[in-house]
C-alpha cells in the first residue's frame, strides 16, 4: 500500500500508515514509551518531554507523541541516556509539586505518582518550589487546586477544543503559568458548565470533584431519616474498574447489595425514571411533531448541556424538552409517590444519587423546579469515583457480594431505560416508544435503532414510522453541538422547515459512560467497552420499551394519570432561563 511506511523501533521492523506518530507506531510492536501530558482524546502538545526518543545516531531527541514516523527511521526508545533525561524531567516536575500524596484525591490513580514509581524516584535533587495559590472551591461540582498543576495543558485543551466552553485559559508565563478562568475569576463566575471533563482528563489532582462522602455518611447515620439511593445507568458498567475489573463489566445486582450494606433503607434505580422520562418526552415529541410546532424537540437529560444551552444558545429554549432529567424525576417521585404509598413524611427522606457526572451536583439546585416536593428533591450526589472510595473504606467485600434486586415502586426498568447511559440512547429509547404512540402498534418492526449508535460526533438519520419520516440528529461532546444548532439556525433564517425533528445532545464524549465523574483514564477503547456493557443490559431485559414497564404503567394508573398531566408537569417538568456566560 502506497500510504504505508517502514521503519525500525528498537531494531524491530515496523510498518504503519503515513502520519502515524512514533508513539503510536511503537505500540504496534508492544513497546511502551512513557507519557504524562499525552492523552489519546487530545492533540499532542509535547509539553512534558517525557516521551523523548532518538533517531539513529542523531544527538537530537524527538518527542514521540507529536513526531510523525518517517520512512527508514531507526528509533531507540530506551537507553541509559534517554532514561536519565526522562528521570530528570520527572524530578523537575516533582520539585514544583506538593509532597502530600496521602491527602490527594488522586492518590492511587495519579499518573504522576505512577510514573514516578516506575522510575524508582525516591528523592528529588532540586529545591522544592511549589506555586502558592488559593484553592478554588466556588462551584458545587468541581475543585481547582493549582498547586498540584503540572502544566500539561490537558484541561485547557479539553475545555476549549473538546467542549467548546472556554472556561479555562493559560494565564501567566513560565513558572507562573496557571490554568484558570480568564481574568482570574472564580470557576463559578466563568462559562464553566461543570461537565467535569477537565477533571476526567487531568493526570493529577489539580481538578477533581467536590467530595461529599462525609455528608453521605452523616445522612446515613441520622436515625429518623429514610435514606434512598438511586444509581444511574452508566455507573453499573464503570464502577468495577476501581476494583480491577474490565471496563463494561455489568454490576447492577452487586451495587444494589453494596448500597444496602452501606446502610441505605431503599435502593432504587435511575433507569426506572429514565423510562418515566421517555413517557413524558415521547408524549411531548408526538404532540409537537403531529402539530408541527416548536420543532426540533431537543432532549434535556444532561445538566451540563442544559447549562451550556442557557448560556450559549438561549434562542433554543422553546425547543428544549421541559422534561427533567431521570435523576430529578426519581427524587421527586421518591418524595411524593413512594412517600405517600409508604406513609412517610417527605421531610424525613434523603435521596442520594450515584451519578457518572459532576454536573449532577450542580443540577440539584439549578432552579426552583428542583424542589418540586416542597423541599430539595435530590439531597446529595456522589460520583462513581466517590462511591468506589466509599465502598473501599466501608469494609464491604464488593466483588464477592451476591446480586440483589432493587426495591419496589421505583426499581424495575426496561432496556430502554438503561441505554440512556450512552450517546444515542435517549433518542433510541424515545423512538421505541414514540413509534408505538404514533402508530398504535405494540412495538416497532425492529426494537434497535442502529442509526443513532456509534461514536461519530454527529449522527443524522431518517426514521420511517409507517410512511411518516422523522429526521433526527444525535450529538455528543460539546464541540460537536454547535454545528447542529447552526444548521437549524440557518433553516430558520432562510424560512425553511427545520432539517431535524428531534435532537439528542450529551455533553461528554460517548455520553454518560464517559461522564466527568467516571473512573479516570477513559479512552475510546474503554468507552466502547462500557457502551457494550450498557447494550448487554438492554438486550437481556425482558421488557425493552419504556411504556411497557409494569411499574411505570402503575405509576400513571395510580398516581400521575396521563403523561404531561397537571401532576406530572409539577413533579417531572422544568423551565429554562437565559444565564450570563460570565456571572457577576
């Protein structure tokens, strides 16, 4: 093939496509070049210098992450001089890094800690000079600790290029360089949407989720408080990574059991309320579609996307589904429907949700509709990472627990509910039910809508509902969203019918399985495995459409009446408002 090139790496013949970096070429022959600033999601910036290699006898060292392999190269990846250079670079980084690993939230999963151990660094021969800066804890979701920053630039790249948010910038020069919001404002005053992708990509503990484990223990210890847990779809296929399991391992039953061991009185599943979300959202879509009003309908389950829309695209407020996210729906139903059925005062209920998302911590106080039951509906949010730490400290032998079932009323879910965890999942779940609502059939000819699956940044499809064409778009990773919105804006300006009828957006790459609160180190390979676990959960479900969930049917029959009824509107829907990009 004309676009293939040949070279040698450590004397091993290599043939790779033209344009392949030396780093990636080495991987094809099982040679591991150490890196620190590099991440496969991002364009290589070569800021750390640890991946240096030598070509033939040249004295010049090349940075493998950003140097393309060329024909006839003879690359040496490891020798005494190269190892010493790498070790010296690490020692310089450590000289400007706090020596408090035991107190760091990334201890045990820190890339700097791991690579320093690999090189056997026990002492640092340079004077320790740590940049003294205050910790920014202004948001309810994320903590920014610049003292731990190693200036790799990943967070800035993620925020600006992956997420198109621009909350973080390079401020200062040389040793004074910091990755903070423009003009040095607090994170909560910046355009930050709390998606947490900065923390998910940070190699150290410079950005991390606000830890609320102690608050969870405090609630669990309250003798007169009924504590309720709910777990999101994506948590069940990622939590195992913190315990050494393969990404995508499905652990639903063990998580139910573990939460009971932690002391929760009731264990519910957010997949159930995802089914309820579909009942509300599909009803909303069918009404808009059949009447041709306020199209396209845009899904609203992702709080980071909601925050972005309210800041950057308020012209789409009328297109946004008013349905709350599954997290908020379940909490509202727990403090109303479940509370009434069990004669429990909602004031004595605490709902703690386990989410793959740092923005969920923000969502619980986003607006007054998040207190639809007369008090805050969701009391506390823990990320997948926080639950892992909580389990490890509790003495629960998680991996050897027998599987258990969720509790009644708010625990049974359909396959449609679980696929909310992946990009395209909300759309597919909605289409399964919307097809039946439009046609009156029991189910679509095929239960799978494969056109909305996959990792393409924007997926477009046309669905045929018995001769009626529904045009849809699915976007994930915020940098891909604006092209979809701009296409709709162009149609509006030209006076044309919108090119899409239904749009799904997820802020994070891959959807919730790649959320900012998931175990760190996610790559597309890991996201694919988590996604496969979600679809396995769907395929093994007896019921695979939300409107066929018997507990959801009972909810509407016994409590809500019809989807979008007055009671449903009060408990399950929200409103949107324009927000300032920079808060004052």
